[in-house]
C-alpha cells in the first residue's frame, strides 16, 4: 500500500499548520505536530489515515502486477479505485473484451490503434472499401503502396506486425447495409462481451441498423462522426441505456476532412470506451451515457 503516483502532498507552515494533499481533489488536514505529514513521508499510516486515503482514492492498494506496457500499467494504477486490491479484473477485461469496429477510415483506424495500445486483444474489423490516395491524409497504417488493396487486409497484416500485444484480429471485407450483414459477423459465443463501434458514415441509416441489432444481441454500442467544425461521439448504449432510433433524414456526407479532427474525435471516443469498460474499477468523474460534441474552432479556448 502506497500513495498513488499522481498524489502529492506538502506541509504549509504559513497557513494554519495544514498538510495539503493533492489527488483527484485537494484535501487540507489540520496537522499541528506534522503527524500526518510524517506518515505520508514514510508510507506508514494509522488506521484513521488509511481509511481517509482509501475513501478518497489516494493510495495504490494493488497486491499483484500484470503484463502490459509499463506506462499503461502506471496509468491504470493511478486511475483505479483504492479499494481495488487485485489486477485480475483489469487483466480479464483487456483479454476477453471483444470489439467489432465497422468502418476502417479516419476515425476507425484511430480507435483501433488506441484500443490496441491500451492493451485490448480481440477485434473484428469490417470494411468493404479499398485504400485510395484520398484516404492518406487522415487514415492510419495505410501507405501509398497500399492503394487499390483491401483496407481490412492491410490493417490485419500491419497491426499484427507492430502490436506489442498478443492480439487476435478477424477481418471482414464487407459493406454493412442491413441486419443480415451484421449477423454474418457477430460473435457466436453468447458469453462473449462485445462492444460494437460504428465509424462508418454510409449508408445514412446505418447507425439505426447497427443500434437495433446491438440491442437485440445485447451488445454494447457506440458511434462517432466528424465534420468540418465538429466531432460527435454518441452516448454508450447498453442494457442500462438502450438505443433509440434517431432521425438521419438531414444527414449528409462531407468531402473535406483532415487528420487532426479525426484524431481528436477518435482518441476521445477511445477514452470513452475505456472509461466505460473499467467504470466499476476506475475513479470516474465523467458521464458516459451522454453525447459529446467537440467544437474544433473553440477547442482549447
């Protein structure tokens, strides 16, 4: 048991003899004789202090380790609730969670890249398209030498070459148009935890086709899209927040698209997915069941 890496503390003589602890929030403890400051320095806690640190998620309480990129592992440790004592649940989610990523373009390749680097291992990638020169300004992994070849074939080969995980990738060269197409790529094992990520923008009613299918199969569902000025990330849809048909009559495809807008949207979607999957174990101050709109011209203001 030790303080989390992102937890800092100091003794403030100039105030009222307070020990100040900064974690997810700032805490001030009356500490006239510096007893609590001494405990923090020496990693020796009274029962009272231990209870305070646990309650406020300020200590790393894990008793075991896991095989994952070391920087990722430090990140997980800092975000885990202090009451979590074993890495086993995290290992199980990373190893057993299955993803179906539909659309391997500007957002889909970013999401795929991020989820693999986070440590997830099981993917089905779906896209009927071939690599075109116009893709290369924003879509990861493809090169000018891949033009004319199947996107999913290139992705599968390239990801298995660079990945540091023991990933399993199933590829499906298919355009999804209806529930029959989806049924042909669904996981057969009923016990599998499946999360479907829709990153395709055509046909316009595809989001409704996939959303309804996922609710029938009890799959979790999320989607994202990017425009010239905004990126949109849907709520997480699951048994707690069922998908409802949306009006797509006013949707249209935009020709203009750049890498930064796709990267930002895809990265934030990946973060939302991870927060959702680890919500039972992470310190979480976000609302995963609401839509997120990223306004690019105001980003950072």
